[in-house]
C-alpha cells in the first residue's frame, strides 16, 4: 500500500521580499531595519566574525508546538560547524499563546515578528528570529505543504503543526529528524545558499529549482522538500548534510 507521502509534495519556500521600512529613521527603528533585509543579505555577517562575535537565536513557539530539545541542539551544532562566533551561540526560547488562526500568510507571520521580536543586531552580536507556529501556510494546496519559509535576512518560520501532522507515525519520519532538516535547510538559505548571497565558487545551482543545489544528497537539494525526500527520511537515521560545493560557498563568504 502506498502511503500518503506519495501524494503529498512538500516544499520549503524562500520569500524574496523587499524591506519597505527604510524611510523610518529613529535609532531604534534603524536597528530593527537591519534585521528586515532580504534573505541572504546577512550571509557574511552570520558566517564570519568580522562584525559579529556572537549570535543570539530567539526561538518563539506557539503553545503546544515547541520543537524538541534535540532539534535545537542539532541546529546549534549545524551553526557551530559552519560559522565563526567566538563568543558563542545563545538560544532564547519562549512560548506564546495561539492566535487561533488556521492559516498564515508570510505577511501575517512578519507582523507577529514585528510585534514580539525582542532581539535585534547589536554592536557585536547578530540576532536571529524563528517562530514555530500553529496553523498552516496560505501557500499549501492539496498536493503541497509548506514546512518552513525564510522571509528576511535573519527571520524564518517553521510550520510546526504541519510538521507534527507529518511525523512520528507509521511510515512517517522521526519528528526531530524532520524538524532539524527543515530548520537547517531554511537557515541554509539565510546563509546565502544557493547563490542567494553566498556566491557560488563552482556552478551548482539547480536551474530547474532556483536557489537550490543540484547535488541529490545535499541538504540544499530541492527534493529534500518533495515527497521523494520525505519518503527517504522515513528510514534515515541522520539529517542531510551540506555537500562540498555548498560548504565551499560558505567558506568563500567567511564561513567555516
Ligand atoms: Zn529551499
Ligand atoms: Zn549543495
């Protein structure tokens, strides 16, 4: 019997928007605007320690949709392997109540960030925001579920309710494995992959699936987001890794 993964196409999408708030000019707002640039804009600042010696990751989740501690540990390990932050990577995690919405647009997710985000870039610390939300993406269709989206230079959302529905049952992947894969993939976009702020050392962008890597086993391969990718994850014991070309791009842009 074929299970439902064969009929469900997953995708993790990137949102190539533009910051609209550059006209505001008090100091506080200027600081916030540094965290409202396009995806990939801060790749070098995140990878290198030229400007920022540490990183704070603000993990906010809707009650009932907390990522596992193993997922957070895996994510920090991924960042530690690829970025230079001699003063450390700090995680600040907290819960928020549900807003009761079934569906969220990225505009609505960004509004929640504007309202609740507490950490912005400071003198030598770069700040990252991630929301684990209930509800689903307004980009979902009968054949396509969005699991996560990177939408600003230091901001991404994980559709945790969708991840919970699609993990930890028979013929479904382990939840920590799926969460870690989605988070690392989205953060790969924020680190500028593929050709999204970290220029390619060698050409390896999959032109049929822009801003993704053409190596099938790579974390940044498009099929990570597809039924085939999720199918493979059912029996996988570890999270997909970046291939040598993606790592070369990150190293060329100041990373490890
Ligand atoms: Zn992607
Ligand atoms: Zn790759």
